[in-house]
């Protein structure tokens, strides 16, 4: 639970940010936050209300020192219908196969072979993933235009051999 008094609550990089009257920013991670109590003088943005609903954080508008309760919002995380729907899809073999087939079609832009199990589709997907076009040359040109430097790496041919059992590993120093 967190009290916010005389500050503006907004969202930055997926976390709450409170800016006080002096312009000091305080980042608040949303992971463990169950309730926000907004006292008089606190302002909240639409993005902050949306984030609170998305993560299931209750918002309360209260009086000075939390004496009175003026309004509250129902957190979006209080509903379990989406979780139950996802569990049903994962646990029912027919529904699970339907989801896997749709994901295969989205990834490879073609329908998966008929009458294949989930495990068989996984086996087909492995070699197919290597055949998906990689944005290598286009990405390299855009990075060169942006003057970004880095090491070059090709799949299957690393620039240095992998350490073997018994080899001394490099020591990193600051």
C-alpha cells in the first residue's frame, strides 16, 4: 500500500512515477503494489489508471491522512475469466492442438501439416525456424548508418571456439 500526497502520478517504462512539487521523480515498481491511496493534491494520469487496472492495483481517493474514503476503483486483476480460459486451452488436448496449429501458421505463414500431434509439430518447427529469413543485411546497414559498432556473429560459426571441459575460463575484471 502506498500513500501519494501532493504529487503527480504517471507512467514511465512500465512503472509508476511520482513527480513531487520540487520536480523530484520517484519510480515505483508495480509488481508488489496492491493499493494506491491518493490524498488531496495528488493527480493521476490516464496511463497510470490503465496500468493500475492492468496489474490489479486498487486505487483509492481518500481524505487527508486517509481519514475519509471518497472513491475507489475495482482492480482489473480481480477477474479470473482470462486465466480460466487460458487454463482450459492448455489442459484440453484438442484445444491445445488448435492453439499450436494457429501459432505455427502465424509464425511460418503457412498451414501446418494435417493430422500431426503437438510433439510432431514441435519437431517440424525446429528445422523450420532456421529457414525463417533473418533480417541480417538490412539490420546491419541500418546499424552502420546509425554508427553502432559491435562484433559480427554468424549462427553456427562463432568467432571463437567454445570452451571445452577442463579449459580455463576467462576471468572478467572491472
